[in-house]
């Protein structure tokens, strides 16, 4: 398993060297920069006409594994990992690991609502982590690993709150769900070596349930 054994120790694990980073495709780099500066994305599809993409932002522990999970979902057109919910602008990974900035590790998901619903993305979110452990997922401990949904509109807020209530009432967990549901703050894209981390390394995992 690809668990990162401690918050501070993980900060130097798996960094890609300059040669590896040069293999980032031009299309990926351009798309990521474009998404970062646009609240929503409109793309043209010759078969469907114009379709408005939507965004969802989730924190569920180690963002390497969270991104990997969402990239497998049909209808997800782009993902990027980063930091949100803290007090420092454009933090580094080392700063976030120091537990002094208040940021969560998050994944920003850009998706086609005609192909996958927000409720379906919420189902993935709840499935891939334990929402009853405060500031912890498996061996990863710290506030950057908190369970959090950052909503981008009122509809998403209502859907997130309803899904949390349903899960709590289902009896699946014998402890309270501690997932935060908060308005989306500014998203800070993480360093390039974190993007699509497991895909670049040929596999791996950082989640336990």
C-alpha cells in the first residue's frame, strides 16, 4: 500500500524530478491553467452542442487517492489536486503539512452534469473514506486530512447536507459523521508532482477503510 506514514514524512515522498515533470502534456497543462481561472467551463461537443461543465470540491484524506477515485468516473472531464480552507495564500505542501495554515488537501472535479450527477459524485465521496474520523484517514493524521465538502452553489449545498443526513440515518456507522460542508473558498493548485500522482507512478493507493 502507498500510505504516507506521517504528515511531515510524506512531504518529501515521491517528488518527481525535472525530467519526469517534463513529460506533462501540453494539453493537460493548458487545461489546468484554464480551469483554475474560470468559475465554470463551457466546451463545445459536436454531438451534444454546448454543454456547461460544473465543479465540485472534496476533501477525503490523502488527495492522491481521492483524485484517482474520481478520475475513474464517467462524466468527470478533469481533476486537479490542491489546498483549500486555510489562511495562507498559495501555500506549499510543506506549509500545509506543518498544520499551521488550516488548509485541507482537496480535489477539484470538473464534470459534465449531463453524464454524471452531483449526487453520484457524493456517493463516490462517501464511499472512498471514513467520514467519522476527525482529521484522520487511516494512518494519515492532521487537519489537512479532514473530511469536507466545499459546495459551489446552493443546490450542491442542499444535496450535500441531505446525503450526509441519509448516511447518518442509515446506521452504516456507529459514530457521528464529522464531515464539514462549507462554501468553496479559493482553491490553490498543488505542486505539479502531486497531480495524477498514482497514474504517473503506475499505480498505488493511500486509502484504508
